């Protein structure tokens, strides 16, 4: 599917569900994709991208930022504390704040660097063992802890279990955000981004539907 088709589907779903036009932004998740596919999407005018690994992003985005104005980059994969500094220098948003140690590290670096990307707390809505994110029951306390450290939490992010109805997870994330006064919701991927728009996503993270299947070698 082309970029323009995805954007159109988002606009259609916004209209169908009474969302304000343009209230959902598309994060094009470019991890593992060959550079020419990424450049093709940049040449179509898209500027908001997601990567899941700091190292991989560091290898491609500084050059691309030199060549294209207005690039915004989101980290959508887990962040190790020893990569936090590099992540804060490279990304405009970190969507995967998920534990006190990481929050404390980011708070310290924020002081030191004098700037901080937008921050999202990742919530493990499906309470899956193998998945990152705070448990739904711990989310309010963790958000409060981040705020006590001087961090602004702009959004929440989730990745629903593959075998469950994603809308229930999107609705849960929206509920947690609402009761904590948080505006941004990053939810929905290639297979379910329209459902996420219907549940109030302000960011959808779409990879393979834009770029084609990822080839790992
Ligand atoms: C890879 C990835 C995506 C995009 O997945 P697709 O199914 O290819 O759209 C979205 N979010 C996260 C966190 C990812 O790691």
C-alpha cells in the first residue's frame, strides 16, 4: 500500500468516527527498511518516522536530517539506560518510558543537556510477560513518579497482544490517559491503525503497510 493510501484511510476513519481532521498523525516506522524505501517516503513529503533501535537510527538519520528539513523521529522500541543520552540527542520523542530507573536517568540527563524529547509511557495493556511497559494497575503511580522527577509525560503508548481484539486495549489506554490528564495516544500498527483512530489515537505507528514487508537477514 502506498503512503497516500494510508493517509487517506486515516482521514476517512477520522471523518467516520467524528475525530477532528488531521488529529491523528502517522509515524512511518522505518526500522530495517532499505534506505531507498525511506528516501522514497521522504520524497513524497512525509517527515515523521519511527525507529525501534537507537543504534540503527544513529546510523541513518543524522545524514537524512542533513538532506531533508523538518524530520521528526520517534523511538518506539525499548530503551536501555546506557543508551538514554544518545536517544535524547537523536529523537524528538521517546515512546517507551517503562520503568523508574529509566525515568530517573532521563530526568538527570534532562538537567544536564538542558532539553528533553517528548516522552510517552508505554503501558503493557495485555500484561504480557515478554512485553515491555508498565502494567495498567501501576500506570497512574508510575506517571506520578515521572512527574515528581520533573518529567512531562506527553503521551501513552501500547502494543496489544497479537491474538486479542486491539480495540479493547486501545480503549483501556485512552482511559488511563484521560484520568491522568494526558493528551497523546500512540497506538495502532499496520493491521489495526483504523481501529486505533476510532479509539482516539493521536499517533499511529505504521511500518510494513507503507514500506513493504521487513526483510531480516
Ligand atoms: C515495527 C513496529 C511497528 C510497525 O509495525 P507494522 O506492523 O510493520 O506496521 C509499530 N510499533 C512498534 C513499537 C514497532 O516495533
